[in-house]
C-alpha cells in the first residue's frame, strides 16, 4: 500500500470517491450561481424600472395626464367648491362629505410628515398657516388650483402617497377649512 497523506484520506472518507466529490462540488457551485441569479432578478423586480428620475420628475414628464383634469370652474376656483355654493342644502351635504373625506385622506396620506407646528424632528412643512401665506413652497401663489396641483405633483420628497385628483381636492378643502376657517375664499 502506497503512502497517502492524511488529508486525502479524510476527504475521501467524508465525501467518498473523487467522482462523488466532483458531483457534490458541482451541485454546490450551481446552487450558488442560481441563487445569485435569482437575487439579481429579484432586485430588479423589487426596484422596478429605476433610471435615476425622481417621483416628481416622472409625474411632471407625464404632465398631459394631469393637464386634462379640470381643476377650475370659472378660471379661479375648483369646480367642486363652486358646485356646493350654488346647490343649497345638497351642496352643504356635499361639502361636509368632501371635508370628511379630505380629513380622512390627510390623516392617511399627509399627517405622517405634516403633523403639528414645526419641531426639530419635523419632516414636512407645517400647514397650519397655509392659506395665510402668499406663496406655496415651490413659489406659486396660494390659491385652490395651485394647492391641488402641489398636492398632485408634490415638491421634493412630497408626496409619499399619490392621491387621486378628487382626493387632492378634498384635502385642499380640508386644509383650507383648517387654516382659514372657511373652505372658500
């Protein structure tokens, strides 16, 4: 019997013959390769189509989808706001419903960043004096249409949840009531 180093005998006793070792190592290496490929594709699946654009620029690039939304009735005010003033009691119910939906949407979508007066840990700007200021945070004048557009298009990291146009109108009505005492100018 020829001399065999101790290392070869140990490997041979654990994994068997060299052909068995080759199969074991091939399966093991293939598993690592398949796992790496799956992780690579899972990364694309989770991340989506990322090309460096922010959420805001992506929405601005899709401008015509928002441009078709009729935000004004007479050129200055939101159509829904105009409708409730001329409909009497039914209009009052529509306004109450819109304000309740606006509050619910604000609490669900916005309150995480825009809660209360500014503190050192505040994320978003305080909206308690929104309708007492001259301009929004993007420099546009404060009016109903610009507030709705700002809610839809955002500014910087805002919004975290993209509301539907009617949700944006309801949020605007709620903010207007909260910050000026009345939902119309």
